């Protein structure tokens, strides 16, 4: 059974990001997480849905192939990106870190992308970041 969503204030569902003891709530229902692969220096993007059941990966895209980034057999090359839609599997949280070898994670919504450091208002560095759905009272 999935863990209960975090409470972050406001109304409805939001995306909560937590890093280095700070929590930021973003009132968004969907977003793209984008980064550069640390070894291959190739762009990677994932489209996520924020829903009561948890965070669900809707589609993944990579700009090339290489070490640790082989697309699955169902991936199709579209406009220079290998893209695929994994089976929907809501996750109570997604945890990720930054090795510092390829720049920062970017969160994109409504045509605007920001680094995690911009969202938090201070450098994230190598701190782990946790994403989860906030259920607001």
C-alpha cells in the first residue's frame, strides 16, 4: 500500500520537492523532469503526472544511446529523440541526486524550465531531492 501523500498547505494536489530539509510545494498537475546524462552528456526527459495515487511517469525520451541509457525495445525515434511510454505505475515518491558531473536537474512546466536550485532559491549541490504528491487540506 502506498504511503499517504505529504501535506504542504493550500488546496488540491501539488508536487512537493524536498531537499536539505527544505520543502517546496508547486501547484502543478504535470511536469517534465530534464537532465543531462552524466557519462554520455546526452539529454534525457521524463513527463510526469501528479495524481492522488502518486507520481506516474507518462513518457520518457533520450536524445541518444550509450552507457546506461539504452532505450527499451518499444521506443521509437521521433524528431531525434528515442521515446516510449512505460506501463503506468504510480509511485509514492521519487528520489534522485546530482553527481555534479553533468549540470542540474530541470523541472519544466507550462513552457518554462527551472533548475532545482532556482526552485529552492539556493544551490542544491549534491543533496538528494525527493518528489512526492502533496495532498493539501
